[in-house]
C-alpha cells in the first residue's frame, strides 16, 4: 500500500491551525440556532428523527440562543468568544437542525443577518444532503467572494443498512450527489460521521473512511455515538439492545479512520460535546480533552498519522474489503 508522508507539524490537519494559516490569527465559530426544523421530524420523511437526535436537534452548542434573533446571537457569541479566547474574527455557524430547509428568501435573510456582524470572515451551514438544491448552492456560492464558506453535510455512515437502522431518512448515494454538487459550485464540504452506530463493526467504520476518501470532501467531523436522555436510542440502550463503544474502542476507531483520510482534509472535530445534564451514556464522552489526548497518544504509539494508509478509491472499491 502506498504510504503518505507524515504531516510536518501534526499527526492530523486540525481546524484551528488551518484557520490561523488563512487569517493569521485565531478565528472562533459562533454557533447559531435559526429556528428551522428537519424533514425527518416534520413529517415530510418521518416524525421521529434519527434515533440519537432529541427534539431540539443533535447539536447542543446553539441551544442557549433559542428564541433570539440571529443578530443578537452573533452579538452575544462574539462577545463571549472575544473575552474567553481573545478572538476578533468569527465564523457564523448555523448548527441546529437542517439549515438549508426553508424557502430561499428565508435562508438568504438568515445568512445575511449573521454575515453583516463585525468581524465575521466565514459562514458554515450544517444540513442534510437531502436538503440541497442547485438554487441553495448558488446562494451559498454567492458569498464566496467575501467569506470563507463551508457546507457541513451529515453522512454518519457509508452503509445504507446502518442509515436505515438509525432512521436517517436518506441514502449514501444522496450524500454523494450533494457533495459532488456542492464541490462543483466551489463550496468546501465537511462530512459528519458517527462511530459506534448500532450494528457497525470496526471494519464497517473503516469502509466509511475509505468511501469518504473517494469523494470531494475537504473537511471531516468525527463523533462518538452518545445517548441523550429521552431519545429512541436511549430506549434501545435501556433494553440492552445497544451498547456504546468504550473509550478505548473509540480511540482505536478514530486512528483507523484518520489513517485512511487524505492528508489535506481538514479535521474539524474528533469528539462531540454533549450536554452533561442530558447525557445518559457513556460517561467518558464528557471529558473532551482527555479523549483528544488519548487519540494523539494512540496515533504516536501506532506510528500512525492522517493519510498514512490513504489511497484513491472508486465508489465500488470503497465498499469492498478493507484492511484494519
């Protein structure tokens, strides 16, 4: 297998370093809640949503802003980031639910409210691949001459059987099409994946990494599957139908994943940030910094780095046998 040389400064290409390279200083994301919903919840596809997602959306970062205008969320968020991190430049991050799931005029108004705020240098929009149209992509592309623009698309797994099991409501092919369309419009695509989904083996998670490596994806967020109280997954867990990954299993899976991702892909996240008051299991996900430290330690112990086992693959090859 062709090996990619080690990254000169790091074991993986992290997001904060990437932003510093672009802007010459710290840039902080401001999480926003646009008050939108999701076709997997409003009855268009389903009313239950993904089995791990609660009624307020799987992201927790923007929840404190619910009910406030986008302008006020940006003001409060930037003030906090300035005091805590010394940040003077910001990325407006539409996080909760599906942030392209609204009429085009509504979306433009929301994005414009955020981007007019002083110090904003970028726009990041989280959504589902089945909530993408050419008109929406044209709108996002129209901001590229003034801002850094990222489109964050949830894949979660490259296995349709898993997507069906978690009630995702779209196929792998849907994600592939959306990523290709966005890339053709010059947008930076960040894929979201979850490790430890029900029924998934370590080999299947590696196959997801290999599949993503074959797509025009420029960023990646990796999450551990954790259980929030009151969701469908919590009931499965209580009945003994699902068991979370251990910390050790998650760390090993992250290293497996990174080895197969192209070295130029920006790693935006390696672990999630659950609300500790809502978390049911596993307890270890609350300790973000220990998890990151252990991932780095394991990379070093395995003499591994992002892209070490990467090789270009076709769509078909990405679903074949993978070496763990």
